[in-house]
């Protein structure tokens, strides 16, 4: 395997030094090989994952990794039906790099995966794992199943350093809340299903959230102008404060705010809308990957039906930062949206 295929980490980050990392291991087929989500009394806050034998083995392998490398500490992990999240800490400089450590863990997990399979049968819905023996060709087959077997853990784990302020705390919360968020998605699938071909103001969008927000009576944009920001930096903050306050006051009167919410000031307005539980429409600069879910407070607002996230573009896995051209396009779309939505709206293609 080419060495550059293992360059997951950000440039300039020391692979062997003290750092905290977020690791994700995924079953490529997204079958529930690792566990089964349980939602007692349909209450997402009580959701938990009951592990399969393979899920338990993967967690055991995580501790084996730490036994081999005493410099590594597990801060937190969460096993989901089809993936594992782990937050680990390298407490001192190691002789080997973290990528080699994780590569070894992945190879160990792959060996475990070869010993198990899930038949395409009623067992699929129960999350039952059937232990199997390899064939002469080296691939496992399920004993007594009516379907076929498939290998697991063919994708490399994802690893990301958590080096920025607040990043570790946010990731710990994200990992902890995974079962609850999956339970919420399953109980309210309509608000989290990606809907294609929503035609608005001459543009086609993909959307996640409450499409009923497209039938509100009144809309207005949130677009903070740079001239107001520069004036505030030179001591005249009144125009900026007046504009930001006007957005919140309109939202309190039932107007649905529409914006990409790009600038810091626009994000502050969005946070007030979230805190005060006002509905709004967010125009995103990237599309929706498979199994997409909104992050942090946006997730809760989406589950409550108070937000619709729209993107005019397909998902780009290589996109890292929004460009100025994207900012201009999205702000223009928000303006057009508010002016013409009543005349141009058509039902989304389901």
C-alpha cells in the first residue's frame, strides 16, 4: 500500500508527539454488524447500543492496542451498530507514529472481521452475528445461511488530531451523544432524509430538515454587510447592532430568516434564533454526504422541525473552506429566495 494513502493527518502535525486524536472505524456496507440500537420507551435520551460478539471483540482490540502502546490513553469511545468512534490521547512521544499504531489496530480488526459474517436473511434485522470459517479462497461463509457472506472493515480508519481550542470538548460531546442522535433520526426520519430536486427561485436544491418551512408567509435575509463590520471596528457599532437586532425582532414576529450564516455576526444571529427556538432556513456551501446529520445545536433544531438546510451543490469530500465566490452566490440566492419563493416553489421530488 502506498505510503501517501496513509497521510490522514493535517500537514505540520507531529505524528509521534503528544496529541489527542479522533478515530472512526466504519463498516463500509453500513450493515449493523457491531450492535443493535435500543430505544427504551421511544425516548432518545435513553438510547443505547447492545453489542454483538464482533462489536465486543473490536472494543477488546482497542484495549489490546493500548496495552501494546502504554503512551496511549482512551478518553472516550462509542460503539454504534455500523461504526466506532474513539477519542485517544498520546501522552508522550512514541518511537512509532500514531498512523502506524492505528494501522496495526485496523489490521487486527480486519482479522476479527474475517471470522464473522452476517447473512442476508432475517438475521440482518436482529443484528445477529454468525461465526464462520474461512473458505479455501480465504473468504468467510455463513454456516447454514440462505444468502451470501461479505468481508468487513475494508476501509481504513479515519484519524484526525484535535489540536484547536474547544475541539476536544466538542468531540467528546459528539461521541457521547451518538446513540441519542441516531435514535432521534430513526424516530423522526422525515426531518433527516435528504430530499432531492427542491426547485426555488430558479435553483435546484437538496435539503435536510422541515420542508414545510417553504410554505411560511414571510421571509427575510440575514446578510451582514462588511461596511457595517468595518464601521464597528472603528468605533461606530450602531448600524451593525441595529441590523442584527432587526433580524431577531423580525424572527420574533414570525418571519423565517434565510441565510448562509457565514460571517461571525451572522452566526451570532443564528445562535439567537436557535436559543429562542425560531425557525430559519440555512443555505449550505456543500451538499449532503451519505448518512448526513446536522451537528451540535442544529441537530436539535432539525429534530424539532425548526430548520431547513438547503444546498445547491452536490457533496464534495475534498471541500474544506468556503470560497468568496460561494459566499456571493449563496447570499444572492438568499435574496432571490425571499423575493420569489411564493411564485417559484414546487414540491420536492421524492
